[in-house]
C-alpha cells in the first residue's frame, strides 16, 4: 500500500470511480509534470446529491451542505488525477484549486464553501496539499450543480 493509500484508509476516505464526462472533454490531462483536471461536479453514484443555488433562505442549498459537495468534487478530481497517473502516491503537490459556487445573488460565502475541497486535500496530502485557490460565485453550473471544482497537481 502506498503512503497516500494508507492515509486514505486512515481517514476512511474512498476515492470514487471516475465520473464519465458529460460533454466533449477529458477528465484530466497531463502537461509536463502537472495534471490539470476538468471541473468536477459532486456526482455520487452517477447523480447529483442536490441541484440549485447556494445561499440562505427557502429553496436554497445551505452553505454547510455545499461545503460537503465541494469535498465530493475534490475527491472526484482525485479520481480524475488517478485515472491518468495510475497512483495518487505520484502526486507531489496540490498546486491550485479553482471552485465555482452557483450562488444566490446575496450569497458571499464562496470561500467557505470551497474550503470543503481545500480541507480534504490538506487532510490527504498534508503540507503537499496546501495550494493556491480561487473561489468564484457564478449564476449557474452544468446540470444545475451547486458547486464545481477543478485542481492542478504536480507529480513525479
């Protein structure tokens, strides 16, 4: 078992199966010593756990739920990384995380939502999981997903 596999087992985290593309793209691309993932939705067993906008109020997805969805997105992104590297133990650093939050116009908590992705990457990779990041509010995401995350990692 590799170090990352042991860490995942210790944390009780399973990397999900690769989510098939929903349009004309590939889930991950290698360029040099970097892997760039496509944006990953919080798909669980082929379906979104929720749809709609994040915010406070009736009919909106609470930020705490959206934070968990961002975590799922990050795990789906790691599945995409694993699909091209074969082994997550080859990852040397999480370089960048970009998160998109389908936001109610009054919602400004996008950084807290995307912390769901950042925190799980830190738990898995330790210091190598510390990364630069953008957290962006958007009007709508594919399939009416509440959140989408893409990552860039370096590898050996």
